[in-house]
C-alpha cells in the first residue's frame, strides 16, 4: 500500500505538509492541497492507521455501501442487513454510492479513515485497486449483490443465470419468440452476468437472435426509457421484453406507454427484480423475485465471521418467479400482421 511518505514524495512537499492536507487542515496553500490530493488519488492512498487499529480493538460498527438507495432492492437489502447486524450486537453506518464510481471512491476513503469493524459493499465497477488496498489494510470486506473479478472476497449474490432462465422459459412457454432485452452496464457484474445468461438461454430456447432486440441501460429508470425507445425505433418487433432490473422496468413501461404503435400491453414485460407496484399496473408485470432480504442477512453473517477470524462463506441465492399473467397466453400469434389494415 502507498504510504504518506509516498504521497509527499510524489507531490513534492514535506511529510508535514502532506499530513496536514490529508487530515483536512486549512493551514496549507491551495497549490499544496491540489498536489497532495492529486498524488493521493494517483497512488490510491488510504489513511490506514484506523484500519490497523481494528486488529487491536472493536467498535461494534459495520459499514454498508449500497449502489442506489432509491432502488427498492437495495433498500430492502439494507433493512435486512441492519436487522441482522442489530441481532448480533452491531450498529450499521449506511452510505449510498448512487451508481457512481467517484462517489463510491469518496465513501471508501471515508470508511477507511473511520473506526468500523468491517464493510459490506455492492461494488460499482471492475476497478480492483482501491478495494484491494482496503482489504489489504486489514479491514474485513464482504461483497453483496455484485462482485469484482480478480479479488478474492466473500460474496453473497443472486443466481443470475437461474433468474434469467426462469423468465425466458416462462416467456417461451407463452409463445414468445421475439424477446427484447434491456440489460445493465457491462462494467458491473450483474450487468455482465444477466446479459450472458440471456444470450445463452435465448439460444438454447431458439428465440430470435436479432441484435436490434438488445439494448443497455445503467440500472436507472431513465436509461430504461432510452433503451426501450432504441429497440422500438430500430423497427424490431418484440412481443415481450426482459428488463434486467426493477428501476429500468419502470423506464421500459414508460417507453411502451408513450409508443403509439406498440403501447403498454402489446409488449409483455418481465422484470428481473419484483417491485410492489408491478401488481397494480394493467396488465400486471410478472417478475423474477430477487431475494434482497436473504442477501442482506447472509452478507452480515459472512462479515461477522471474517471479523471474528472465521472464513466468510460466499452464497449464491436462488430466485423465484412471480407469474401475474392470470393464466392468459400471449405471444407472437397475438401480434397484428404488419400489412393488415388498421
């Protein structure tokens, strides 16, 4: 790990100046602050004194850094994690990365400088440097919902292959062959895994391989709108769409509602993530139920094991499927002939 001496040397300042800047003192010049801050960022410097002290004392405080607290999945995960932590005698400090790697980095620096016993995190991307430095500082880490390739950390996440297979098999049995996919960002593990599962199961079932049926968002509602608009404007004719998370499903529904040719209801929506309001729209939205409660609970269990010197267990949590079709069958036979009179 980089030390404060490394930061001072790269910035071209004294050790005392670097220390004052990194401790937040105002008794430094703007130029020194800029140089030290840039050097610390370049070196992925972490103030690891408090992290080292964790090996000597306990605070009974856990950190939890979620990807987007507005996403009901992460709200449920955080609630379950907090309840399990309280049951075990811990308090939880909650932070929100807001699906932003820079905001995640800022919170990681904050947690690294605080007296916490361990950190649960849903990582934002594939950059392992900062997370590896944090782990190597001695702070126990557990990943929830998402993982990072190349970093050995206990991980509790959804079985994405299982969920996508449930959804596509259900759509196939209902007669759908032209199934669109609104996926998540490829730099995030859940985005990659759900897309890979979609392509694999799509081909196994013999569904359409038209590339115009695939678009991607960023796990936020507005990106779901834009992705679904892109599919519709490509002249592809999906009879169903699988959206890779609940918030993007909201965007997909908005895009279909505003599209005069398709319309909400003409294209059947299935969501990966089940939200409460899916049963209230017309027609209701069937969904893969992603067990956020189990992920939060098992994540805390694994983190406490690491804190107490035991191996933290990784878990792949199974999904279930909520069928809200009411038994009606839909599919490509229900799509009007493109050449038919209105």
